[in-house]
C-alpha cells in the first residue's frame, strides 16, 4: 500500500519540522564551551549536554526502538544515562549527578544526535500507509514539542549556572551597548471581565497539538473580576522592595516567609545591587543591575520583572492590594481588548494548583508518565517567556513549577475581584 498524497505532504512537512527543531537545539548550545555544557549548578537544573542527549534518547527509546525495524541503538549504555523520570523504562542515572557525566563528550553526544536523526528521517521516508503514519506521527510530534520544552530549559539552566560564576559571563553578548533605560512603565489599567460560565482547555486535535494536561475542555464558573492590562514591571517591583516588601511578614504566605528567611531573599533572583562585589569589574552605572542571557545590564524599569518565585509574586500582589489570577481567569482574558504581554515575555504565576481537569486521562503508553504524575504540590504558570520557542505555546498551555522555583523566566500579572 502506497502513501496517499495528503500523507505524503504531511510526512514532508514533519520531516522539515524535525530538522528545524533539532537544528535549533544545536544552535542554542553553540555559544557554549564544552566546559559550559557539562556543568550542573543545582539538582533542579541539567547540563546543556544532557538536554541534547536526553531529547535524542526520547526519539530513540519511544519512537525508533518500537517502530523502526532493524534499528540498532547508538550505545546501549545511554538508555540508563539519559532517561529522565520514566519509571516504566527501568533505572536511570540520578538527576542530581548529571553534572558528573564528563563522558560521553559533547562530540559523542553530537554523533548520537546525528545517528538518531538519520534513523528518524528514514522512518518517516519509509512510512507505508495510514497504519504506519498513525503509529509514528503522534510520537514524532510529541518528541518535537518535548524538545522545544528542553530548549527553554537549556537556556534557563545555563543562565543559572552562569549566574553562579563570579565573572557573571554572558551566554551571548548583546549586539548593542548596555545603556541606562529610564523609561517609566505606563500606568496599569484594569480590564473588567464578566465572569460566568466559560470554556477552558484545549479544543482537541482539530485545533492542533496539545499536551494531555490541557484536556479535556470543560466549563468553569468565574465570578466577575478585573485583570491588569500589562505585566508587573521591574519599576513596579522596585517600589515593593523599597517599601520593605521583603521585611514585612504580613505580606507573605507562611511557607513563603519561611523561604525568605531561610534563603535570604531580598530581591528577584538575578538582581544585583550597585555595591555587589561581583560588579566591580562591570563598571556599574548605579542602581539595580540585572543579570540575564546578555550578561549584566542596567535594570529596565518598564521591562517585565522576572525570576520570581510564586511566593514573591503572591507577596507583591498582596502589597499592591490585588491578587494573582486563577489559570481559568487568565485563559478567559487571553483575547480581551486592551490586554498585552500575554505571551513571549515571562511565564505568569497563577493562583491555581496544578491539578487534573475533570475527566483527565494521560497519554497512552510510555508517555503516560509525561505530565499526570506531577499533579501535586505545584502551581500553574501561563503565557510563555522570552526563552520559549516561537509557536510552542497556546492559550490553553499549562506550565507548572513548585512555588519556591525562581530560576525560570517567571513573573506576574495582577487580578482583583469586582
């Protein structure tokens, strides 16, 4: 049985997307030395080299070994080294020790990627009929979205690693000079929303790809509320700091205040005061400096504040006389007239715990462990950040992290009751 023309066209498009996404991962790693790519700065982060290998492991393990006749693994030992959290697939190298994997080398990981890429493209070329296509297309598509998630993690993880270096090196130097930006954020406007019964969640395959945690689509009852037309900016947050926000326990959730005391938080994760000794060689211009992918830059007052934990976001909202939106309020307001910065800036903390939707069922097979097993002790973030690959998110996309996480590009938008 030969491929019908629609499947041929779809296979060609998927091959092109596969090449594009796989090349993008290597491009993100290109500015980094071999030493950079091996480092692991904390247990919650992973080395760049590991991200490149793990995303390859996913295609090899979930796609090629079950579906590509005669496929021979690049190195049987990699099955143990680069499994992340798939218990059904057996034991794996401990996550906190990924930074100890000086071997295989970066060059060997690149060879591993090339080996698997060749086999995946051959599998797509040889897909024979509706049955083959129905078996492999969903796995390839999931693998590509999985890799895009790791592309973002690659950036957030290496930024944390570089922030631990006293030299504060840039991941990639900025094209222009670090000028002091004095722009004042525009006044925040409140956009009233009617509430009522709204439909939330992904609409299904006819609307394109979605992870299982975005489904099923269902009705949610919202009370009337107002949502801010923009994100909270660095200038806004600097006022919270100046007003003693990190010294006022009445603003904080109990666990958040404990984290402030235990961790010594006094500002967002990558903010640096002008008297910070690490800045002496940077010739700071005075005032807050912010470490980011382009190195140390003067704080931009109108830029969205980033690298906040949920605890800090909730404390700021309390200080501002507002609250965080629920994830359903956020989704319902996505296309509201006058709203801005909903995606592509920072992930936005919500006041929603990461729970299954009514009627949730995980993806079948190995991918059943992808999302559902993490639905406890985490908070939902919405929107997407500057590190999120273009086109990767959608209004129903649910990111999730524990409330103390602050190494992500995470900020906040305010809401309040009407």
